[in-house]
């Protein structure tokens, strides 16, 4: 199948989305946009609003205010039609206890736009899934595999993945990343919510970080890195007597092994190198912020993350 191009408008668009549970505002004005054909990472700890946003997009919850648009339609009013064009994998899959895994995959495929049976067989092999076992016999990891196979083999435009690799071992996690890369190459749109930062960093074209029901950062990893200091780690043969003489470095520290660690603004790296050259560097590492660094930066201020459930 050839999936819709970015010129058809965004696959997901929310504006000012609000959802309250009593006095608690789970969503407090969420503005989220996911282009067609992109893998979009959706990050935030428990309580930030990720799963609530996804449930609104699935038409399982009705927003109290704001708008939500999914594949050009209203997820609340057009839920049946839209569900034939998307596949969803939650973080804790519940299967029909009497159906085999293969039967569950086929049933889910029939509820959607149908299945690619060649893809189905390949995915079952790659994820080492026994499709003859009943739902009641599966471990958590194998239940996740059933849902992942059903989603990736479905003939749909959009994948909504909410902690999809929960319960998978690292080997199967690597297989999942390979398969999402395949989906990405085919132009399928994917919203990926995950606590595994390396997974999102490897797969996502863009990332949105949600905090206390609001999107606080969005963009490519390069965009987000451009707003964050770079880490410098250097071993100096002749360290300065006063670290304050290194004027462009921030948070500079020197240990007993003459190893200097510091941060520097992205546009000041060359100046920092020029300041360090006279001190005879024998080792040097310059590291841009990882996605985990960017995420923690948002949650290590103002008291940290909320503790309520998503």
C-alpha cells in the first residue's frame, strides 16, 4: 500500500486539548501535530498525559475542550471509520483467553483494513511467536507480540503505539526497532510513546515532550539539541589554576586525575576548544545532549514530574 503523503495535511492535530477527571486536569491545552509519514516520539512520565491524549485520539475519551483531528476526521464522531484506518498497541495487552494468538491477529485485522498475510507470517517468525497458543497461555511479552504483529501486518495508515515494547526482552526490542524502521521507510505514520529513550532516539523523526498536560518541547532531535548545552570531557596536562579563566565553560569541574568536565553553549564549542588548547589536552570528548538528557532537563526543574497516573 502507498500511504498518504505529507501534502495531505497532518495525520494528527490537536489544539488546546483539555481533559479533566474531577478537579485534576490530565490534559491542559495540548497542542500536538504529527505529519503524515513520520515517526513521532511522544515522551513523558506517568501522569504527564500521554495515554490520556492517545485515548482521546482513539475516541475512547471525549475531550472537555479543544479540538482533535485524526486522519482528517473527528475521532469522537467518526470512531468506527477511523479505527479501520489505524492500529493501536497498548502497554498492557489483554487477549481473548480462548482464542489462539493467530486467531486474535486475524480478528484484529478484520476489524481494521485487512491483513497482509505475507507480512503476518514474516512478523510471526521474526518475533518468535507461537500463534497456536491460547491467549490465556501467553506471558505478558507474548501478548505484546500478538498485538504488535497484528498492528504491523494491518493494512492501515496510522499506528498508535503506547509503550508497545513493555514486557519484551532486549532481543525482541531490537527486532521491534528493525520493523518500525521498515514501516517508516514505507511511509506509514507512527505515534510512538515509550519510556525507552534509546528506542525513540533511534526511530523518531520528531519528538514532543509532554509535562503536566501540556506540550513543553517539540521538534527534531537536532532542533532540541540546539537549545541545550554540549558536554565537554577533557584530560589536561596543564590544567588552569582557576577554572573561572575558562570563560565560555559552564559548571566546570576538575578531578584529581586532571579530568575536566563542563558544558558549553552549542555556538561556543570552537571558542571552548581554543581556550583548552594551551592546557595540552591528551583526551577529549564532545557530546551533544542525548534525548534522555533533553527529557530529564524538562523534569529536573520546578519540583519534577507529577505523580498522578496517566
